[in-house]
């Protein structure tokens, strides 16, 4: 693949991405292999939607857990990641659920109080 045309490389990478099991919460062998391949081919992970979502979920979990960013900063990152709307909802849900579990409800409320959080299904599901 190193010398293959870029469009062919991206087709192969996208096909590998389609085969990833998105229900697995933690990195699996195929996901790690795809990440290494992306790195070795100098390709952007964002071309692989499932791999990128897994990377973002891990990042959000770590940032929230270690309190590295404010709730507003986290929301700015996940709102502007350029991916599908469902990704935003999933990333917001991961962050809010972790914050609730850790009794950090004020931070969760700040995330849900943002304009995009107000219209999210995450807020509706918490209300019920």
C-alpha cells in the first residue's frame, strides 16, 4: 500500500474501517492495526469514521476523567469535530454519563446548557 495510489489506499482503509466492531468499547486488535496502518501510510484518521469515533470516545473519557479541560472546552471540541451529528450525541452522552457517575453534576449541567446540548437527545433522556 505504500506505493499504491492514494485513492486506492483510502478505499482499502475505509473498507477496513467498515469491518470494525463499533460495539466494542475498548480498542481491539483490528482497531490497533488500522491505527498503525494509518500512521505508517501518513493518512488522517478522520477518513475512517468508526476508528475516529473510537479515538474520540477514548479522548473524551480521558479528558473528563482527568479534568484536563473545562466542560465548555470539551463541548467546543466535540461540537466542531466535523463528523456526523450522531457522533456529537454519543460523545456528549459519554461525557455526561461519566460526570453523573462521579457526582460532578454541575459540570454535566454546564455541558447540557449549551445551545447544542439543549436540543440533544442526551438532555431528553436524562429528563426521563
